[in-house]
């Protein structure tokens, strides 16, 4: 028994040693002789002509969102179909690697691409003329991922794809001179920022490409025993702006309306800012551009780069200086007819008789008011009173000192926005006189917003800013950058600010005030109007800048609205206010400002009254559609269900946003199809929301509201269908 056991052990040992010797010999022959011992295969032929293949995995550029998570800019990966026609093309493991069945391929692709079958067959038949591969024209380009996957699922042979990434902007013209644009660089290797925040935030938004590296022989086969290397792409960070898409869209619409009302005007611009934080919630101009088309004719960012004489909106700071110096009595009076001035020994303007003067300054339309009190001089916007306060209550030098404290003629320096600083003219008596009522020197809108934050606030001045945060693309809870409110100065006291606000209440609410016809039903406002002549060369023209600088609500100012446009002088301009009021009402409704409540807004016509309330949007993901609709009942929202699924897989607005009475809410239940709603009258914001939540391909053209759609309402839309929407 023991003998047989020992014999078995010796046999196993001998066999093991023999196997090890065979393996070592095989490795030796492969390494030295390039011959696989067991199969007799000469590996030299495989090694010669071996290539290392490196395939790049393109990283996505980070998205840009508004404050509520609406996509402003995103990368869209598309695919182009390539058909291999050469039958000599080797396949891996004996697989066919060319289009072997042209008729079947043409028929299948025709159904998926909605392309003429014979046209596809004509492309495929080029193989008879020695063509190695072909594309299928425009119908075979810029395919969505869904269409690509549908084609791949057919197992057609010889079909391959090339891909590309395109930067798209769902809203089109939308704060475009601020956002800027990004496009593929000259080398074709990456999408990079070319202008605006896309350029300034490029290092945050840019991702890092990945790759897959492996070796193949001359026939394209993977070499045996060779290991590849794979490094995954890392997408860029996502940027969240302070902009509010709904208010921004109304600003764009209001500017369009102003151009319609005053067709001879040449530009408009505006902004909305939170007073206590400096967050810019809307920022726009016209003319601008659609970053999807790159049809850029105006590169200048008006709000930051256009210095202009602001006119009467600068008068507020003449009053601010006098009040803060403790030398102001609002009931004191002065001559409100005209102000004829000469010069004192310091070169400052002083009031003299007309015959002794360098010149006389008049009120708008040369109106004369007799003796007027200082307070009414501000809310009536009288040049004569501004001159009297600067030259007789304080001095031009004190006035200038305050203007500099308010930040004029200095860079605001916010979020990389390129800016001008304006020009101060303070040499002659005429320069100093003009400065009292906002002419002769230029400033920027960005500077005005910063300065007015102190007037409408508690005397503390805050820096305007546009970027809320930068967050990790894979985990939004990882904050890469978070903005903070920055106080840039305290040019006046809280008491001075409150006294100014009391006077500016009369501007809007007193029938004699210059902004009386800007009132809205939602809430009371305070503010200042401006009308300034536009200079050309050394002379003023008939073109003026009309502007408003308002804050709401009047009793507790929280938001600033600024709006301006160039147009030939029109004495009725203060009565034609529909465009501005539409913007003011949108801001009031969005923030929930009303005369009776801070949480509910009311709009009223002759026949009906609609209460508009704002609610926190609940999280509806993974809940049933019935539950979601029931949850939204209290909001009186217009709920649009996309797909035939039973539970919610995506929603708009998301759970971090808000929903207002009557607002459209989208519930996605199915990613493959949905019933097309009637888009007539929808805004770009609503269509962009549908685009974002559905994941379908949209093409948006025009501005304004929807006037036509390529897919009729009530039609079932399948994934891969391009939906064209026209605004007008």
C-alpha cells in the first residue's frame, strides 16, 4: 500500500516538472525565437506591423445653469454615420466588417433615419467604384445618441460612427453678451470659452479627456497577452449663475417690445439686482446675438463696457451728499426757472444774472417752476435745483468726493467681466455744473447698480456679481467655489438712505413725479428716472437715453430694476411704459411682492383678478403620476405629463426650485416618447424646460413666443425626432 502511494507521488512530481518545463520552453521560444512552441505559430509576422491604438474619450464641458437649475449652456454629443464599403476590410475574430447586404442596410437605415431608401443605396453602391467608405449626407450627420443606439441594435455590418461635441444654448439670445460662447478650438481637440463667462470660467468648465490604449497587429487583431490601458474622462465642473431665467426672459421680451414701440431707437439694456446680496438676476441688451448661430455683430457688453452720461439718475447722489453732510433741509426753496452761472475764484460755478453768465441751464423742455422746495426738485427731476444744491448747499468738491465714495470712475471688478470705468470731466465751471445733473461725465450701469445698492439699502454698498457657485459635475454637494456678498463701502448712513427713499417714493407715487406712469398693481415702488442727451463729437444730438432706476417694494426695498434705451427725444416717453411695466410686474410676481402681503401677488383686469402665489417645488421623483398631480393641486400649476409611464422619473422645476400659480410643470414618465403639447404662445423658458426634461432634440429659432412647431399638437413623438420650434 505504501509502495503504491510512493509510486503515485513520484508520477505526479514527474508530470508537474514536465509541464513546467514545457511552459518555460514555450516562453523562451516566444521571447527568443518569436515562435509559439505549442502551435508552431511564427509571432514575428504578428509583431511586425503591430500598432498601439489610442482612442480618446472626450470629456464634457460643464453645464451653465441659472439659479433654479435651468440649463443655459450644455454640451451636446452628436454622431455621424460611416459605412465601410470595401470587402477586403478585415474583421475581428472573423466577423464581417463591411456592408455585406446593401439592400437590407438601405431599407433598415431608411426607416430609422427617415431617409429615402434609394438615396442610401446610391451611397452604398459607391463601393463598386473602389470607394472604401462613405457617409450618408446631411441626414446621416448630427445624430442623437438614441438614434445611434437604435442603429447599433440592428447588428448591421460595416456601420460605424464618428462623434463630435457641440456647445448648445437652449434659450438662444439670453444674456448672451454676458454668458459669451464656447466652441471647438482650432486644433479640433477641445471646446473652449471664447467670450464672456464661458471664457472667464474656462478653467472650471473644462474637463479632462480620457483614453483607451491597446495593441493590434497589422490586420487589426488584438495581440495575444497584451494588456490595454483605460483612463476615464473627467467632465468639467458645473457653474450656477445668479440669473433667474424667467426674469431674464422678460427682460429680453421687454427690450424687443421697446424696439417695436420706438422703431428708430438703436439700443436698449437693463439689469435686475438683489439689493442686499448684489446678485444679478437679469442682465441683457439689444442688439445682442444667439450663441447657437454665432451671428455676432455687437461684442460690447453694454452694462459693463458702455460708458455714457447717465443724466438724472445721477442726481440722486447730489442729494445724497447734501443730506449726509447734514446741510440739507428738504423744505428750503430755490429758483426753479433757470440757473445762469459764472465762476468764483476757485473755478466753481456760481449763480449770476443772465447778462453776466457763461450760460444758463434749464429744466427739461425749458419749463419754469418759480420757487420750488428741494425735495420736489428731486422727484420732479429739476436741473436747476440740482445745481443749487451742489453749488449753494455743498460744493462741487464735496459732491465729487461722494461720487468717488459711491465707486464711480473705478472698476467694479466682478467675476472677470471686462469693463470700462467712464470719464470724469471736472475742470471748468461748465464741467462742474453739468455733473450736478448727470451730464458731461460718463459712468457705467455696473457702477450705477453698485452705487444705488447703498441708496436703496441701509447705506452699505455691495458689489454686483453673476456667479453663484461652481460645483462638481458628479456630486453637486461638492462646492468648488461659492460666492459671498461683498460690501464695498458705506458712502452714506442708514438715515440718509431712508430720507432719500422717502423723497424717491414721491417720484413714482406723486402725480407730479416723473415716474408716476410706471406704477404697477402688485406693489409700490421708489425710484428715479433719467433723460440724458447723447453727445456726438462736441455737440449734443436729438437722441436721448431714457432710463429708470427703481426699487421694490417701497417700504422694504429688496430688488433693483434698471432699464435704459437710446431713441430720438419723445415728450411722451414717460407715458409709454408698457415694456418697462411688464418687466417690473414680472419681478414683483417672481419675488411675491404685493401691497398687502410679502408672499402673494395679485394681477387684475377689468373683469378678473388672479392671485399668484409662489411655492417650494416638492420632490416628485419615483412617485406615481397621480400622487404628483395631487401634490401640485394647491399650486394650481399647469401640469404636463410626458410619456405613458406610471411614475415620475424626472421633473421640472426640480426640487430645489419654486413653482408659481399657473406655471407649467413637466413630469417625465417615459424616455422613449411623449404626446406633443400645443406650444403656441409658450416662452423660450417653457420650451427650454421641455427640451431639458424630455431629453429630445429641439431646434429653436427666432425670439419672443412660439408661433409654430414642426410636430403638431397631439402627435406621439418618438425618441430621435427633431422638434423645430419658431418664435416670433
